[in-house]
C-alpha cells in the first residue's frame, strides 16, 4: 500500500502492508506539493527496496483541505493507479486525523473532534466517538467559523480531544470548551501512517475504487473563485456607470 497525504501544508507518503507501516517521509513546511510528492515516493521506495510494480493498492486523502495540495495528491494517485493498474482507497482528512488520535491511545472514552484550518477564518470539522473499539462518525463534515464550532461543542457534556492545524490555530477559543483537550503539534496534519494503515484495512476488505473515480472533497469553493465572485459586482457597477 502506497499512501499519499497532501490535504494541509504537510506533504507525506508512506508504504505499508498487512503487518504495519514499512516507512514514511514527511515534509512539514512549504506548500510545495507539486515539487515534493513524486520525489518523495521515489526516495521512499528506493530506501525500502520496494519497486512501484510491487504496489498492490494506493491510498489518498481526498480532503477537505488545501485546494492545491488536494489536487496534486489526488492527481498523483490517479496517474499511478492508471500506470500500475491498481485500485485506490480514499479517506477524508478528518477521519485520518481521528484515526491517528485513536491509534495514539488518546480517544478512549472521548469524543474526537478533528479540526482542519480552512483559511478565511473558517475550519472543517466533524465528530467521532469510539464505539466497541472502533471510531464512528457522529456528526457530518462541515465548514464552521471557530466561534460556531466552539458554541456547538460547548453542550456536548463528554470529554473532547481536538486535533488538527485548525484546533491549534484557534486554540485560545477552543480550549475554553468544557472538557476539551487539544492534541499537540504531532497531530497538526493528518498522519500519513494512519492513512496507510486505514488503507490496508480497507483494501483487504475490498473497499476500493477505480482511480478515475477519485475526486477531492473541497466542501466549499476555491479561494480564487470566491475572490473573483466578490469582485464581479464592483466591475459590473463600474461598467454600468460608463
């Protein structure tokens, strides 16, 4: 299983099999996904003595997250799936964060709240709860303002573990939520090792798709489109006044 993570500023790849993660490479800064993902895959494969032809399936984070990062990650996996003729496992950035927290032993008896920074004073978030040893989503992935998310979590009445770069960015607000605990910088981005492990489980269960069917989950319009639409009324007004 080759996993590709690119939903945040971190770009990462990992290789795993039924026995666990074989290795990973994480580049934590720069938002240079186009320049780093393919060389990282090549380096990791050579380091572990794995040929791309040995890969049986691919896993990719489909978001929500950074628009450019998601496009690069999904595009890379689509190209590899076509070239290698292998299936793809998809997972959201929020569930990968939740599974990473769960795998670290922080989720027992708590509600896990992954929070990914959406920019523009917004975050992507949902909730997960441990039920019979597995994580189950108990909310719906949505876009929130930090204030809206804090208000929604305040009456939960259960211990909360918040993780992700959005939780860290707005920690002064979110740590005021009763019963909340913020995971540290190790969980600022979805852990690629959690994606790889989740990918192996889903691939073995047959929960795969064709690479051509994989699309990013943005949950909102791109910033460039939002900026353009906000400028249209001004342009129309000036044109009408001439």
